[in-house]
C-alpha cells in the first residue's frame, strides 16, 4: 500500500464558504422525484467573470508524500497569471491513538480542512490521495461520500478536475487508483483532465525510479522512507500549471 501524510485542522479558511451546508458525515439516500429537473445552466455552468480563478488542491496524506506533491503542484498553478491555488486537506477518519501507533507525523496547521460545500467556490479541483489496494484511501472516499447534496443539485457539473496519487511500489496501481476515482467525477458531471504526455521527455525517463502516469502525478513511497525525487515533483508542478491553463481557457470561452 502506498503511504502519504496529512495536516492538522485549522479554523482559518482562505476562500469564502458556501451558504449551502453539507454534512461531513456519510450522506443519507436522497429522494429524487420523477418531475424533478435540475437547471444546470443556472448552477455550476452559469457564466461568470471572477477576478482570479481558483483551483483547490484537495488531498489526504498520512506520511507526507501526497502533501509534498500538493505543495509543488500549488507552485505550478500559481505560476499561471490570473489563477491561484489553495491547499486543503480532507478530514481524518482514524483516531489519534491509531495514528500514533502507525507513527504518522504531525500535521501542517497551515493547511485547513475542507468541507464538501466549499467545493462550489472552486473553478477547478485537483484531488490527491494514497492508494489502498488499488483504490483511493478511505479518508478521500469518505469526503466524496459527503458530497450528496452537491450531486443532487449538480453544483459541481462542468468543473474540471484531476488526480495525483502515491503508491508503495510500481505494482501499487497508480493508474488503477485514478480509474477508481474517475467514477466520482462522472456522477457529478465533472470534467476529468488527465495530464497526458504533456510533460514531454520526463514521461519517458527510465534511468531512475519515477512515479506518475498520463492520469496524473505520482510518487513511489516504498516502505514510507522514500521521498519524491525531482522528476516526480517536477511532474506535479507541471500538472498544476497544465490544469491552471485548462481552467483559464475554459473560463474564457
């Protein structure tokens, strides 16, 4: 299994919080009536001209590997004029006692915890998480499970989104982990934006261990002691820049 680290909750939130509260607990089944329709044109797809486009980098990281990619990714986003990145972590689902036994490091108090309702304030989202048996970590899945009200109202429809991951080894499933996450975007009507091979020659390097795939940036954590190398971090920065460029282009159409 891949490993990643996280951050401690902070009461300070950078972008404004939506007035539409969404429970952070597992969403209860939502009744949908036959005569109920959703006017997407007046929700997430309504044209607007923001002063600065916002990309939320939302991640779960236990040991710091995914967090390292997220911070480098922010640098890429911020390097595009008119676009700004905001780092967020999702809520932890493990107790402090369990985290202590797992020797998880302390968390960055400078990175706030996000609620599902806040996603509506983003013009694009990059989700990062470690793999657990070829799927996203339960903490990130729990966050997606809390977005039921947003799904009902299709508040995220049309928003571009991408993924970046951490796995323990090359057989850990960096690509399959992204595949399992695409279903979340599909049901919300979000636009999956893979990085593809836009990183150029860096996607073909074979002389060193390198995580990442056409689906998004990635890091191999090994037993947890291996840190991301410069190629992995550079791909994360490139993905941030690439996503910012796509979001900016879509906003101008």
